[in-house]
C-alpha cells in the first residue's frame, strides 16, 4: 500500500525564490490549460488532450517571448500541473456519474492562495543527498529535518508551502503491511463532544478542545489583522501570525489523533466506529466544536492503520439507534435529549451510561460480541482504505520504517 510521509524543509533565500517561481509557473500552466479546455467546451469542441496541451502550453510556449520564463523551472513540475487538471476534471465527472461524492468543476488558481505546491516525479531526477538534503532540479539542495527514515525509495516528492509560510516535503512511498501480534480485545467507539471518544470497555477520552484553548490568542491576532491596511506588508505579517496560530492548533490536533489511533490499533484486534454525518453536524450551532474535534481525520487514521497493521476496521451505519437501545436486553427505549447522560432501561431496569451504552451497541451492530467488560470473539479481517502517515516536526533520531506503535 502507498503512504505519504511529510517532513519539514528549510529552503534558504535563493531557494525560496526558486520555489516561488516554480509555484507561479505551475499555476500559469494549470490556468492556461483550464482556459483552453473551457474555450473548447464553450465552442462545442472536444477537450484538447493532455499531450497536445503539453506541447502547446509548455514546449512551444517556452519559445515565445511572453512565456520564456517557463524554462526557468523543471519541465516535470509543469507537466504534473497538467496531470492535476486531469485529476480535477476526472473527479468532477465521476461525481456527476455517482462514482464518488460530488465536487465542483475545476477553478482557476490564484497567486493569492495561501497554499502552494509543486510535484517532482522520478523523471525530474531529484534525490536525497549523502548529507541528508533534498536535491531538487533548478532549486538546489534543501535542508530537511528528518524525523524517521523512509521505508522504501519514494516515487514522488511534493514540496508544499502552507498558509503559515512553512515548507514541507511530502514523499509517496510503497510500504508492506506488517501484522502486529494478535490480541483479544474488540472495541466499539462512540465519538462525541463531551468526551472525544468513549470505548465499549468503559474508557473515556476527554476532548482536548485545541481550538477553544487557542481562541483568546486567535481573537487578538485576528483583531490586529483587521486593523491593518489591505495590501500592506504589515497586513501580510499579521496574516502570517493568524495562520501560525491555526497551524499550531492543527498540529496539536493531528498529533493527538495519531497517538490515540495508534494506541487503539495496538490494543485491539477489531475496531468498530459509527459513521457520523459530520457535514450535517457542521451546519448546526455546534459547528465550531465539531470541526475542533476532527472526527473524520481520526476515523481515517484508524482505517488506514488497521489495514497497515492487520487489524479489523468496521463502519456502522449512521442510522443505527445506538443511543436508544439497551445494550443489556436489546429493547429500544426511544430517543432521548442530549442532556440525559444516564438512563434506566424500562424493560430490564439496567442503569446505563449513555455513551458507554452507545459504544457497546456500535460494537454489537458491527457483529462484534462485546460487552462493557471486554471482548469475547474475533471476526474475520476486512479490507480498509489507505491513508496518510504524518510525522512530527521536531527532530528525532532517524529510525527504520514506522516506529513501533
């Protein structure tokens, strides 16, 4: 399976200028190709093929005075920009056909976008030097802060500049799944806001509320940003300060998700999670808390780590009445307001914690014979989708492959 490993990189002044030039050239080629295809669509003609666009917008454009500066960057970066446009159109049409969730048509990229990226394939002849630097064509040897060793030779590297002005090198590598030793526990997980996760064995994990804790500082920086003159250098500095606050929140949340998902995968043979309607919940008055929790990212980590380490991962339908059914006798007791956290079953008289009861019902709905005291059976493994592996930004001694969970 393929995974993505991201590392912080530190380009110097000339390298930052070269990367900015590469970002701009890739963006221009993307917009030119999008404009050519939209013009063909408006005229009722067939879409130009990628090969024709490459010849017209890259090879021939370099010979003109208006686009001669395209020759200052690697041609692979420009060709990959055309591939990105192909992927955007493919995803758009697949959404119309019902093959994937719907998404908008490709749009023009702006130089004012806070996030920029360029991709280098093996054809670009990039390499990792003996000294541990990342050598990129027409950019130079960029310093990398390695937190682990790559498990195999990467196929591509994407250089990303985020909204906070930080640079990252993202490598796509092929990994071989490694099965962890078998364990007995099987767990159901109920995600929420009062507690981030409640396990069917009774464990409750508090919600860190990273965004809520940073709100005071974030409001102060946003207030300063609003007072700056648009287009001024001081406004750009204030925007970066706001972006850095958001980046620290996102980094802390991602680290929390990685540590918790790794612990759950290590300690349990099978994991069942309810499929929540996050988009719907994000439209309610709880929107900020829902986004702060980051349930979707956490579930995605559980899913790909289960596939990577030979665990079972099961999604339970969102319409399963996990909070309405007694986990002891199975009688449906009807919906209950959110303020009711403990209730008594009218059939068997059992006093149930709302969240633990829901976690047990999630496990039962997935076909796992579990109770609040632990697991009893082990189901057959099911395939899980791949995901993305992140790394810490702080420098750590390099290790081979993925550290032990």
